[in-house]
C-alpha cells in the first residue's frame, strides 16, 4: 500500500509540475518571446547536447575518477552555496531598514535557511562519498 501511495504522490507531483510549467509559459507569453527571435530556441537543444555529452563523459570515467569528480563537484558546490548563504545572511541582517513593510519579516530568513539546508545536504553527500571505502583500482 505504501509503495502505491508513494508512486501516486510522485506521479501527482510531476503532473502538477508539468501543468504549472505549461500555465506559466502561456501566461508569461513565452510564444512571443521565442517567435520574436527564433535563435533563442536553438539554445535549448544546444544545452541538451552539451549536458548529454558531459553525462556520457562522466559515465565513461573509471570508478576512481568518478569518485574524485563527485567529491570535487560536491565540495565546490557546497562551498559556493555556503559562501552565498553567508553573503545572503549579511544582506538580510542589514535589510530591516530598507525592507518594504508589506513583505513579512520571515521571508528573507527563510531564504537564508533554505540556502543553509542546501549547503548542508551537499556537504552531507560529500562526506557520505568521502567515507565510503570501496577500494576502487
């Protein structure tokens, strides 16, 4: 029963996400954005091809190099998000004097907590991979 509920929730989330993307595309007048300058649409397949080549190159690496690349990417990503979160905290600390009174005061701090959570997850995954002792040649 739990398996079906989990599958149902995942499918429902993706259906909601896709309908929200379509609704946002229509309401933001994306058709005119791309029809005014059609070369903008070329960036989508170019980006897809580049990401596909990077994924293929990563899968072609040995397990040892895959581990090294994962550690480097997670470490750099965690450091960047932590640095961005620190800067965001500094800006939020100076924000009350400049803040619009209609915006709730908790919203900027929720952004800071979100960045700290993302950095924490990146570092957690970094240490999980670092701790794993699969002796790869």
